[in-house]
C-alpha cells in the first residue's frame, strides 16, 4: 500500500500574500462542488483563520467540519487536518506552501498523513491537480 504524500504544484500570477488569501479566504469559491457530500446543496466553505480554527463545508443550513487549521502563516504556509471522505478517527493532513518566483507564486499542496488505517483511501484523492487548476483560474480571474 502506497502511503507516500500526494504532492501537486501550481504557479499563480500573484504574489505569495495574495495567493495565500485566495487559497484560504476564497476556498469555497474555487472548490469543486462535485467533491462535497452533496453537490446540489453546496454553498461554500467556512475557514476560521487561526490555528485550531474549523474548516467546514456548507450545504444549505448544515455544516460539515472536515478539518482544523494547524498552521497559519500568511504568504508562507497553511496546513490543516483533513477528514473529508475519511474516517474522522484517522485524519490525514494538508500542507500548502507559497514561494515567490518570477511572475508569481509556486503553490505546493501536500496531502500526507497516510497510515495503515487510512491508506486504503489514498487512491480516491486523485483530484488535487484539478482543484489546484480551479484555484489558479480563480486567482487569474481575480488578478485580471
């Protein structure tokens, strides 16, 4: 069973601070509703901007908590526990770093924390490239 982290990168045409803000504050705008508990009722994501804050999807009047913020370093690094489509007793982790480079920011997402208890689900998380593509389109639209 492959327990290595899933790593995806995307370059966006804004600086690290703007890239971080678009990733966190606008998470609900660029997230693909297909990848939620109920795409028909998806209304967004709430993300409390502090270590220990909740990350929750909104579906109508309901909230589904799918993580807690574990790192909040604007323009540098964001991390959270991750339980979307996973057993809450065996969460994984997301870490996103933001590094300035010519013409923008390299955003690197690492989905790790795979163990013997959750590793059988790793293969169902192949959409990170698509999600970062949606994020990049959102950033480009906001920057344009």
